[in-house]
């Protein structure tokens, strides 16, 4: 079911939209509807594993005392 929507847009922009829509063989209504579908589409959610995997890995060698490194970096000394 289609519904009518009134928009107030700068006249120069409307002319540009009409030209762009015509170049894509679309109506301005189809162009606007397509844009609205794009911006309202739900983004796929990433799992916590994907987020953690995307984090930059620190350059810490094996056998490093992480507690000592933390205090050294924080400026607290040991």
C-alpha cells in the first residue's frame, strides 16, 4: 500500500533530483523510497567475538609480567 508524503525541498535540489532520477530511469518517488529503505534497514549486529577479534592486538611477548607492565605504563611504579 502506497501513501502520499509532502516534502518541502529547495527548488534547485528538486531539479537536480529530477535529473538524477531520470538518468537512472526512476521517478523521484522511487528514488526517495529507495533511499528511505536504505537508511532504515537494520544493520546486521556483530557478536562480541567479532568485535573482540577486530581489536588491535598489543605487541606483548610471552613471559611478560602484565601486572608489572600495567603499573609501569600507568606511572605508579612497583
